[in-house]
C-alpha cells in the first residue's frame, strides 16, 4: 500500500490511526493482514513537494526495494489517477483496483462505503 495522507500533516488523523486504517483496508481487500513493510504513507501536504507523494514514484521504489524485486515483478493496484501516474513514473505495471478485485467501479465504491 502506498498512500497519500495529507490529513496526517493537517492533524485530522494521527499516524497510528492512519496505519490502522490502512491495515484494515488491506484486510478488507485481500482477506489477510499485510506485511507492515509493504505499507508506506506520505504524511505531507500536497504543497510540500516531497519525493514520497504520489504521483512521484519514490514511495513505490521504496516498497519495491524493501522486497528486492525488479520493476517487471511489480503491479501497482490503485483507484486514483495519481496512482496510475505514480506507476507510470515508477515504470511498473498498473491495474485499477476494481478490476484487480473482479468488480465494477460502482461495486468497488459500494464495497468501500463510497457509493
């Protein structure tokens, strides 16, 4: 999981609550608890111009490097345009989250409580 979370910088969400939320999201999507090394968060504001904020590729490179895999072995699954742009910039494959999970975009939104 590579997630932009400006709410941390704004004080809307505590870092530990953010981590718990992303762990629970991973369980909801995959049915299992994720490897903590596989979750990276950019806690900065969009205006911070940091290297870890998607669509810059650094956060994806960090996860890839953590597991010692080549770009050709990575598929980044996302649900926002910034996810697609980050995958393109990182030179890794991309798939829309709803397609990866065998759902329509509407089913995906409903599953996450967005629709």
